[in-house]
C-alpha cells in the first residue's frame, strides 16, 4: 500500500495541480468575487513557481554537495541507486538514460580512478505495473559498466527493490552478508541524498555520501534569470516537491 501511495499521492500535492485546481474553480465559480480571487491566487503561484532564482535557491539549500574525486578517500564498495533509465522503451538493444545518468557514470569514474573496488547497483523496477520480461535497472546499468571495461567480479547486483527504502533494506543484507565491515560509498542524485542516506543508516549501514546529478546551478543575477518565467523552473519544483513529500512520508513512517 505504501508503495502505491508513494507513486500516486504526490501528484495531488504538486504546485501545478494547485494552479490547475484554482483555474478550474475560477472557471466554474458563480461568484465574480470568487472567480477573481481564485484567478489572482493562481497567477501569483504561477509567477512564484516559474521563477528560476527562487527554485534554484531552494534546490541549492536542499541538495547535498559533493567532493572532488581527488579528495575522496578510498572506499571498498560504491552503492549506486537506480531510477535513471527507461526499462520499457524499445528496441531492447540499448540502455535509455534520463537526466540522472551521472549516478552510474560518476561511480565508473571512481572505479577507473581506483577510488572504489566494487560497485553495487541497487534497483529493480519502480513502476506500479511492470512486465515480467522487463530487465531490471540494475541489470541495465551493469551492462553499461561491462561495456566500459568493468569486470563482472567488480559488479554486484540487487535487482528486487522498488523504492529508496527497499534499496537500503535489500542492499544492507548483501553488504552485511558478503562485505561486512567495509567502507561503503553511497551514490545517488544530490536532491535524493538526504532520504537515501537516512534509509541506509536506518538499515544499519554507515555510508559516506557522494552526490551526483545536480539540479542546482551557480547563481546568476541577470534580469532574464530572476524576472522572466520559465517552464523549466516548474519542472524543478515538481522534482523537489516530490522529494520533500517522500522525505516527510519516510520520516513519519519510521523509514529514516
């Protein structure tokens, strides 16, 4: 039940859902005063959530910063969380990446630089409805590492988890049974790191965090950046809001 709610409930709480609801209310409301008030609130919310400067500051505050590779101590295992490919896209002769490809490309760099000895990839399918023949994300990312020359002996798969909590729970079993007492490096998107690290520590796995896939960007003060509306800002708010909702729900249910 929690898995289904985690994949559906956040749509009702997204900023664009509020704006669309207010516009619909303004359209159907009979009172001119209520129409005007709802339209005004929707317009203000749209200006706020489409502002690049505001969303960038929010993201920069939330994301966990990373460290230069040269300054990173040696770790035995990098634990990589999936959620960056489309396993159902066809033809099935390639891996289809989304924005978060850094989640696997940066661990590959770490491996090549001698910063990690092994890479554990954690992730099955995060879809509500998945087909039995679908390859897990962990398997897809492992195929990319193989193409890059990483030997099978350096890659460990956890391909059953469907969300962040299961990433931590199932990975913890592998780490405790096969690699106890080692140094673990957790790799995921910067906006997702707070929740992911909390889940792993709750599962009894002490991790060093290594953030990738940043949504925040260096500050700019040009008029077009802080004045003009941007559809990209709305998309970033949706990503950030989804993560905030996930973090709160995990905290409430005791997953962190």
